[in-house]
C-alpha cells in the first residue's frame, strides 16, 4: 500500500506578522514547525488552527507565553528525527550522533538548506516583515519512507 509523504511546514521569524500567503502555503500540512521569533501568542493560535504545531522560543520572544516555549525540541515526524532551535550558532548537540536527520533553525532571516555529515540543516528564512533585501519565505519537509525532501518558497508579497 502506497502512503503519501508527511508534509511538515516550516516557518520562522514572523515577528508578530502572520501573512495570509504564509497561511495559504501551510494549509494542508500534517505538522507545522515554527523556529522562533514569533513575537506574539496570536501567531501560534493562527498556526495551530491549521495543523499540529511545535514552536521554539527565539531571542525576541518575551513574556509568559514565550517562557512556556522550549529553546530546543527534538521530535520524530514521518519517521524522521528533527531537532529545532532558533539560532544555529547555539546548537549544543551533535545531530548525527543523536540520530537527527534534520536541524531546523531561524534567526538569520536567510532561507538556506545544506547537508553535512548526513544531516540536513534547513532555515526557512523569515515569514514576517521584510528585512533589508532578503526574501519573505517559508518552507516544507516532505518525509517519505525515510527520504527527506526540502522545499523553500519565496512568498509573493508586496
């Protein structure tokens, strides 16, 4: 029996702005990961209405709602082990040694994907307010029978 890939939406650095284009992209995901700098609990409420949500606290997330968020999280989705934190420079584990397949981060506002030592490092970029000339972007992981595909998408915003 053929199963469909698990679709995991990736979003980061919303900075208090949940764009309709980001919502449209994330609609239909099996799970959503927010890699921090959320800057408002209402952003989490909006995302949680779309799919199960896991979020980590970023350096701009303050207040009681933010203190309830972990700084890092490791979870298994679609058979793939994913470790998420806001700033890659604060990575405190050896992902390969821990059996992690994907590390998801934010912070830089720059969408990026690279593979090192069998671990995918993915930053969906920033989905909130535009910073300098960087794109407004989101991403997704498609996990199918242990194979992970990454897609980073620049949103069409004015």
